[in-house]
């Protein structure tokens, strides 16, 4: 169960890092004040009223008809791992992180290590009692 939870959390964190670094573009097409089309990762389809090049009597002269349509493009930038690595830490932040790590590590001191702090010194034996009493285990 613990291994399964570990694998699931590893995959979730990997996807979180992947999606937080992805950038994408949202493009929207307005005809007047009315939103006609929205597209992500691609160009919007026009409503058919875009300005077209109209040629007059002379081929040298050309006129643009003023269009009521407009395209608005907004780009959503993801976090860059390079930008995160270049962040400068202040001295107070460094002190906080080091004190937090030290206190966090002290929470998990083994109980066996704390039991070894109380040393028991057995009494010094002058004579070997098993030989004196001739009591031997077979």
C-alpha cells in the first residue's frame, strides 16, 4: 500500500511540474463587441466580415475597407525552471530554512539512541561464581 501511494504521488508531482512549465496562447475573435470564436494553440476562424483588399479602377490604387472585427491574442507563460533556480534568497530566508531543517530532523531521533544515553555500569566481579559453585550448563 505504501509503495502504491509513493508511486501515485510521484506521478502526480511529475504532472504538476510538467503543466506548470507549459506555455500556451489563447486567441479570441471579436466582431464588434460580440465574441465569435476562441481558440487555444491555434488560430481563430473568422466570421467572414474581415477586411478584404478591394481594387479600384486602377490596379495601382488599393483601398482597405474599415473592419469591425478584431483579434485579441493573450499568451499564458508557464514558470520556467531556469527562472526558479535564479531566485535570490535573502539572509533571513536562509536562516529560516536551516533552522526548520534542523528542527525537522530532530523530530525523528531514534529511541534506541536516546536509551543509550543512560549507561548502566555493572558491578565488578572479583571471583567467578559459576566456577566456585561448580554450576555449569550442559
